[in-house]
C-alpha cells in the first residue's frame, strides 16, 4: 500500500511541476505579446513592474492552487489505495483460508469499477468450483469405501476359511472369488468415469452418428444375455432418423448401461422395448421395460450416484448403482438429457434420453 501511494504521489508531483513550468513559460510569453500589441514595444519602468506583478501573481496563484490540488490528489489516492489494498488483502486472506482447507471463504465485491468486480467474481467462482470439487472428492471416497466393503469382506471371509481348512478352493469358490474381484475392477472403472463426468473432464470424439445403427449394434450385443434370462428385446425405431453429433463409443456405453439395468430389473418372461423417433430438432431414444418399477418417492433419487431402490437385492445382482448416473452424464455432455419415469412398483420403468439432431 505504501509503495502504491508513493508512486501515485510522485506522479501527481511530476504533473504539478510540469503545469507550473509550462504556465511560467507560456503565460509570460503570452503576456509579453499582449503588451507589445498594446504599444509597449520598448518596456518602461511601469511595464516592467506590471510584468513582474503578473509573474508574481500567476506564480503565487499556481503554487496555492497546485498545493491544494496536491493535497486533494494525495487524499483521493490514499482513499483509493486503501480500497484497493483492502481488496488485495481480502483476496490474499481468502486464498490462505482456502489453502488451509476451508472452501467457504469468499471475497466481497468492491465498488471500484467493473474490472475489480470481475476479479472478485472470478475468485469467488474459483472458490466455488474448488468447494464443489472437494465435496465430490469426499462423497466419492465415502461412496467408494461403502461399495468396496461388501466384496472385500466376502474375499476376506473365504480366504480366512481357506486358511482354516473350512473352505476348499474348488471351481465354484474360485468362480465366486473371481466374480468379487471383477466387481471391484468394475467399481473402480465406474468411479473413474463418474469422477470425470462430474468434473467435466470427459473426453468426447464427436462425429456423425446414426442412432438407428447404434441401437441395432446394442441389440445385437445383448440378444444372447437377454435370451438366456428369458427376456424379450423388442424395437420400434423410426426410419430415416437424422444423425447426431456425438461420440459413438460413449453413446454405446449409454445403451449398454441402460440395457444392463433394464435386464437386471426385468423378470423372466418380461419385455424390454427400445424405440427411437425424431421430433424435428431432437432424436429421442426410449427404453421401456415390464419389470419391477420404481416407487414414486424413489424416482427423484434414481439418477443419484450409488442410489439403489432395493440395496440388498441390487448388490446381489451385481449393480454398482452408477449406471444411470454415468448414462445421464454422458448424454448431458453431448448437449442432451436423460429422464426416468415409472407408474409404480411392478408396472415397469421407462428411461428416455435425447440429443440434438444435426
């Protein structure tokens, strides 16, 4: 603050000195021109006295005026410097507070003009993003610990039983243990994907994608597993659908998550129907199943990370609880959205997602 005030004072002093010198030179020259024009080409004693009086008067007036201007300028500079210094101190203190782990620190917007307002707003936005990132990290760690507890406990129990000779490493046991390790690997990959989605770091490679062909590929990939469970996979895809600009691998991941989720919640003899249609500016894809359905009080939570309508049953069936979260995140990253509706338990579920058409 002191250096800034000194710098501003030097600028003011240089400006005032310049005004004084220029006024002395230019003012005196103009005065002499006026004297010559008045017929005093050869200055007498009276003319010389008048010139000296003018010089003294103008110099005294300038000195008084410049001294007053200096005082006012320094006072204004001091006031503004204090305002700027207060803002800088506030930013520094808030930055130190955030560095210490408190992400609630914010900077008050100063009344110093749009540039300083942009600075304060940008800092507060950064602090908000850091707070969101920290919240996501803490929730992610908590969710990950919760989800890993069951498979790790299962692995530990079987290994302890093997050490004690109670459990034999026969093919069914090895298959079960391998299933638990695969579940952990899938959970780690899902966590990584959710993290990239929530931090807006999901990598997308956009290209023209025909939704009809994408659906056919997804159906082909899932026909065998659907047939093995006795669930029919139907389609009603509108012809000549417009293409969309999207990452085909990511959209394939969306279809895989939704089809796996529908199969997991549809009993034998049920039907999962995929439909796609154009509404002009959008291409809408719908997956409707005749499965378990979702209670009304759970609908608003099904898109939340790790949420399960029936926790115990969903874990037994291998669901990680992030399939819908990942699917919606991918769709939203493409400029679309995803929604889930259900008439109620036992009446099926419908998942609809859309993307803007090219």
